[in-house]
C-alpha cells in the first residue's frame, strides 16, 4: 500500500523586501502567511498509485492535497508544521537576516528544539498508526511505507524529514 504525505503548494504571500522589519512585523508576517492562499501547481508524484493521502488540517495543506489527490484526504492536526520561534526585540533587520536567525533557532534555541522534537514525535505516531493499519493489508513493510519516505526508514520510530517530498 502506498500513501501520500502532503505538505502544500507555494503560499501566495511575498517576503517583505526593500525595508527592514521588527520582530512584531515578522510575527504579523507569519500570521498573514498562515492565512494566505496557495498558488496551485502540479506535482511529479504518482498520486494515482496512492491508496490514502494524509495532510495537516491547515487550509493550505488541505487545498493542496485535495487538488492533487482524487480520493479521500485524511486531515490531521498532528501533521501541522512547526510554529515559528518566539521573536522579540525592537531591532529592525532585513527579512533575510530574520530568516537566517529563525533557521539558527532550530539549533541554538531550546524551545525551538523542543518544538521540533514534539513535531517529530507527532509525525512518527501518525506514521506508526498508518503502518499498523497498512500492515494488515500488506505482505511486507516495504510496500506499506509512505511515498517519499526512503528505505532508510525501516524503523517506524524515526522519520527522515528531508526524505518527505515537498510540493513546492
């Protein structure tokens, strides 16, 4: 059984350009990003081979999944993206420097690292549940793995985020 894990198409929300922004501006940008529509596109996935499709319950993920998959889409809060790290301060920086800081937070910020770990646990729990259901219909574990997950994921307790394909 092949399943699809869908993120989302490109979001129709531009990065701030030509001016420096504050932490509050960045918080607002993320809120607007979460509410923005998507730019519909195409994928190279073999969605016709999927028996099931899963995505987060965020509207951009649902719209993308419903656009590319003709069957029932399973919407799950557990598959939501990691929230942006807390941003504070009155300093104004170019957007690109905020983006670099946010990436650095995944390594140096304790709260962000905890959020990443929680997200990985949520995703692994979902995958374990899907594998458990799929295992009844499949003769071997390889045929039950989600599309986009590498063969390295023989152990359902660990997911390789870089191996889950993106629709952008």
